[in-house]
C-alpha cells in the first residue's frame, strides 16, 4: 500500500533517521513513541546504524524496521522522503553520527538519510539532530553552528538529572519525549518540571542538605550507584 493512501493527516508523518552513532535506543524508542501517538513513521537507517543495533540491542535491523510504518533502503534516493513534495511534519536523526551530521552540514548528500535531512532544511521543516559524540573538536562545533544557522535543531542526548532517572529506559524516554516536544507532540512518558517534577519541592537555594558517603554523589531520589527501580 502506498504511504499517501494510509496517512490520516499528511502533517502527522515523521521521518526518522538512524545513523551509526552510539544510542540506537533513542531512535528505536522514537519509533515506538510514534506508534503510541498515532504518528506515521518513515524510517531510514544507515549501514553503520545496523551495526550499532547489533552491538547495542537484542534486536535485528529487520525487527527495528518492523517498528516503523514505512522503511526505506538507505540507497533508495527515489523514495518518497527524498522529495519536498512528500509532506511530512519534519525529521529527527536519532542518534546522529558526526559523519552524518557533517554530510548534512555540507549539503553534499550521498544517501537517502542525508538527502531527506537536506529536504527538511530546504522546505523549512523541523530537523532535529541528536548528535552523539564526545569530546568535540572545532570542526564538529563549526558543523553544528552551520546547521543551526541553516535552521536545524542540535539536540545532543544529554541526560537531565533533575528528571530523577532510575533506569536507562528513564534516560532514553525523557530524551525522546523532549525531542517530540520540538515537533509539538506531547508524549505521556516525559516528566515535566513543575508538573511531575519538583512540585512542592522547590526550596530556597542552599548547599544540598543531603549528605553522601565519601566518593559518592547524592542524586535526587536515589544513589547514583544503586539505580533504584520501581517508581516511574
Ligand atoms: C559501536 C559503535 C559506536 C559508534 N559510536 C559513534 C558515536 O557515538 N558517534 C559517532 O559519530 N560515530 C560513532 N561510531 C562510528 C560511526 O558508525 C562511523 O563514523 C560511521 O561511518 C557513521 O556512518 P553513518 O553516519 O553513515 O551512519 C560508532 C561505531 C560503532 C561500531
């Protein structure tokens, strides 16, 4: 079936790119979130992304692709998402490798993922890049600056400890939820300051009353080394 026959609302399509940086869990969870929210997902992943799926998850690339409504081969530059005439809400690259980021920054695109990202920029649609590398050299920073100047949103997957994560899933979900915020979607799994977080907890600033054993950092709600489970 063609994508255009199934889209309830053309504006509710999201392009999701997975490249070969660490953190494929972000992209996978994004696909699951799209399904939960009724957003039509269009997936493209690079060959190195398929490798990192193998290293970092129990899933096969095929199982990841099955989580998307539509999945395209990275070499298929005739796919719908290669054209600005194919209406989408925007695109997220999660995770975004330095190689993919650099290619998008130059405009010299060599595969469907980077071509689709270029389409988002030229059509002035949101392009969110979850760039994952550390440390960063000046060339990386310059590419990010160029992309920000072109309208892309650089969203490195940096955890917010005020969100009281207890598991890796908590960290991933919070980041995915914040990425969805950038497209105007409200995913229930994201915790919000002043709502689930910090309600009635705000105190006048003072050094932390919490004391930690020597060599250990006290983390709100749990000890960093323990990772207590249970509460979501
Ligand atoms: C397990 C693994 C983890 C990697 N992590 C990163 C990373 O975090 N950031 C990055 O820029 N490249 C990372 N790389 C290297 C990229 O996969 C490599 O530069 C590749 O050429 C990127 O190609 P792509 O942008 O087409 O996916 C990693 C590679 C492997 C195998």
